[in-house]
C-alpha cells in the first residue's frame, strides 16, 4: 500500500464521517458578539474588545480556517465558542455535547489574563477523552508546541500503579545509607536529576526503564554520576534507585494528574505530535504555520499508524452513525420483536438478566448485518491495496509483529486459538462453558444452558434438593506436550488465558486420542448464582478420610469461559462417551 492510499483510507474512516466542528478559541468571532443587543454606552467598549481578537486584525486567516471546514463534503456545521466563560472549576461543560462524529478545534491559551496558561484547554481535553464517544481534537495554538506538549501529556495521565515494591524500596534505602551518612543531600540530588521528561519516558516504556535507551531518551549522565557516587554499580540496583527517585517525583506531579487512567494512552513527541486513547485522538498544529487543519489532522493520524483493525472499527462506527442505518432496516420483523419482548416481560428477575443479554446480542446481530456491506467493501479495498507487497512485511508495518520469525508466528497462532475458543467470563450465574477452579483442578460446566437458569427448577424433578442446581462438569487436563505436538484440530483441546497466562488444556488424556472425559455430577448451591468475583459453591459426593460416603460443599471460582460453539463441541464428546456401548474386545 502506498502512503497516499493509506492516507486515503485514514481520511475515509476518520475524517469523512465528520459532520460538525466546534472551535473553542478566543481569537474567533462569535454569533453572540454579532447578534446580542448592546446598549449604546457599551458599544464602543465591546468594539475595543472585538478589535483585541485576532480575527479583527487577521480576518483572512480566520476566514480561511472556517472556509476549509465548509469545503468538506458534506460541508461541516461550524460553531464557535470563545472560551470566555470557561473556568477551571466549570469542568469545561462546552465539551460535553460533542458527538462521536464531531471535531474540536481548541486553542491552548483561553485565559487572556494569564497568557500561556493552558488549564482551561486541558480541562476540555480531559472531558473529551473521558467521554464514552470517540472524538477528534486539533490543538491549534500560537504557543511553542515543544514547550506545552509535556504538560498536556502529564495532565492526561493518572498516577502509575506501584512500580517499586516495598521490599525493593527498602533494599535501595539500605544500600544508599552508608553514602548518605557522609552526605545527607545525596538522595535529594539524585531525585532532582530526574525531570518531567524522564518521568514521561519512563511511563511510555510501561514503567520499565529500558536497558538500552534510544536516542530519544532524556540524558542520564547526571544520574549515572550520582548513582556511582552512592555506590550503585550493579545495574539491577541502579534501576531500582531510578524507580525510587521517579516514584518520589511522581508524588510532586500528582496534583496535575487525572484520578483514574485513560485506557491505552499513547503519544508521540516528535515533529508530528499526537496523543491517542481509546476514546479520542488529539493532533497538534501551530497557528503561525497557517496549515489546513483537516490535513494536519490526517497527517497526525497517519503518523500514529492506525492498524487495519482500528480503521475497520472507525469505519464501522461511522456506518452505525450514518443516516442509512435506520430503525426499520435494522429491526425488521415486528412479530419477532414482539415475541422477544414478551419473553422478557414473562421471565423471572433471575432469568431476565440472561435473556436481556441474549436479546441485546440479537439486536446487535441485526445491526451488524445492516452495516456489513459498506464495511466489508472498505476492508476489501484496503486488503487489496496491501496484498501487493510481502504479506509478512505488511503485517510487521501495521502491527509490529514479524510473522516471518518463528517466535512471533507461534505466539500469533496461540493468541488466535485462545481468542476463537474462549473469552472473559461473563454472566450472573453458572452457564454452559464456564471454566471454574475448585479443589486444585480446572473444570468446565457441560450442562445445557436452558437447564442452568435460576428459577427454572421443576418441583417434580428437583423438588427434594432445595436450592441446589444439578449440573455436569468435565475436568480439564493441563497439556504438557510441546506446542508442535498438540493436535489442536482433534476437537479435544482448548486454550485459556488465566491470570494473564495462556495455557492449553485437554478434555481427556492429552497422549491418548481415544481416552474419555472425566466427568462428575455436581450440585451448585443457590441455584448457581454467583457471589463476588464469579464465585459460587457446589456440593459433591465423595469419601471422607474414614471411607464414609459424604456430601461435601466446595468453593469454586469461574476463571474463564468457552465460546458457546466450543462448549457444544465438548458436550457432544461427553455425550458420545456417556452413550458408548462397551464391547467385549481384548
């Protein structure tokens, strides 16, 4: 794919859906200034205020910016707010009405009485990125971008989780103690050797100081000298000393930071600056450059290198937002909808939780069917453009994953297998495919979902077991064979991410294709309803230490969930095992 083609797909996915632009800048004229009735005595004063705005002395430049938005197809609706009534404590309410197909053009210095102060603009950016909608922002300012960029990035961060343990901190303190006895200013000087640039570099590398910092790393010479003076020759101890100093620096920065983190915050401080989070993207443009702001936005997006999946998602968002996705086309048959809704009305409170989720999934399926064609067309054109080159090289460019290297290729296959067969646990009660940990083993629930909904117990069948819900569970065996020897297509294996680690499990013995699953008939307490953190209890029949047959209640916790089609596959294997005919062959 050529750079021009890539830029075109970015423009189609992110910019073409834009319908309106809000300019928050005290250099622009507002409708209120033009239309508000003004007493004769006030007119001269207000004219002086208007002359103080840049549009009075540079009308052509301001008009060119607005005309640029009008030239879009379709033309954008332009609204202007001069920021005069925005204060730090007003929470920048002006940003709250932004929709996911809006663009915000934002000046940095909105407070005429405090030139160079960007607190108001930062409050607006925070509001935009804390919004659930995805918004695009261009910070358009006369300030020097290199000077203000670090402060903006910091303001969009929350304090890091503890990145040095108490034991590590104590180890550093004990090691530096002899040197501090000779010079009690040493630790303070070490702390002062780190700046905001060091802190942001550290955060950009996931709170792990890289062993070989690149050319973009801030200078470390002063810290190295002081660390040597403190007797920190060992690289490990030296990194711990740096972490402790950075943690102490963070305590001074906390008042300027967010209380809770933005998801997947990333940024680039090079010539084409940008900041990205799951909820928005911020580009930066200097007013003296007189650049086209839409072009500046596209170039910043291109610099951030959104991969095809991000572009597909952006295109999907725009299609959902388009006029063409109408209720009549999406919702379809009224008889079906009436039937679904009556089931929701007729269900008990417990059953309703599950049925609402099921109904929402069906509505989402109808919606996706309606937008699938234009998104598929977009994806097809992009894939065709990329298919011209080396496919491994294309994937490395987009995702920084080299599928030509065995380790990357094997990890990609493992991640794929995990994604297609399992997902994060969900629901309010035990369901088909829930994988739970109990008594030192991993089990998967194999009872059909319709028999697991609380409140559906029939008295003629289960009347004598109280609030206990009978269900079948199969024990999963951890696979120890090398990955290359696991026959993943034999319908016996699943891949689960538990505590962040992917492991392979088998429904029976991994080394024996003909082995049968190990299953138990169990009874979930409280009809399988979950407590906190997907916990529940179940009763199992077993022998106690004296050999007496007893019913024992055990705690369990759901740690993963099979996708429904994979759970059904295991149920079929279990059914085959339970209905096999024992032949007398030897």
